[in-house]
C-alpha cells in the first residue's frame, strides 16, 4: 500500500512464529478468490480499511521451514478507513530511504529490494 507521498505501509506481526517481524499487510486467499479480492478482504479484516488495487508489482515464491508461500504483491492505496491495527502490533509509513529501518520477514525482503531500485 502506498500514499500520495510515495511512502509504503508496513506492519509488524503481533502473533505466531514470526511475531515482531515486519511485513506488507495481506493474507491467504480463500477458495474461489482472486489475489486482488483476497487482498481487499484481508486489508478490511486486518485494518478496517477499504483499498483500491492498482497493479501487480511482483509475485514471490518463498520456502519457510513450515510452509511454502506464494505472495502476490500489489500497488494499492487507501480508499476509505482508518488503518486500525487489529492483528498487528505496530505500523509505519516508510519512504524508499527508510525501508531498511525495520526487520522484514524473509519473503518480504525480495519485494523491499525491488522497491529500493
């Protein structure tokens, strides 16, 4: 998610094996959902915010020890809502130069590297 100033929204996990790691918000696709539909639903569930999905940025395939992740990353922006943290413990809007100031989860690092170019 980005804002009008070009900053990227990042969230810090509040639970699970990767608690405290920073990630791009989103989540798992449910049966019958497109990646865009899943992202809209997950952002609403996690942040009580409606988004506009603009375009696919990158699809990341990553093998964590416990599971394989396929992550579809999209440019999107807030349509309405307050970005209320329901599952995360913190969030930040980061400029391109600030992307390395948080400890990203391994799969998200691939996207961060692309965003810094």
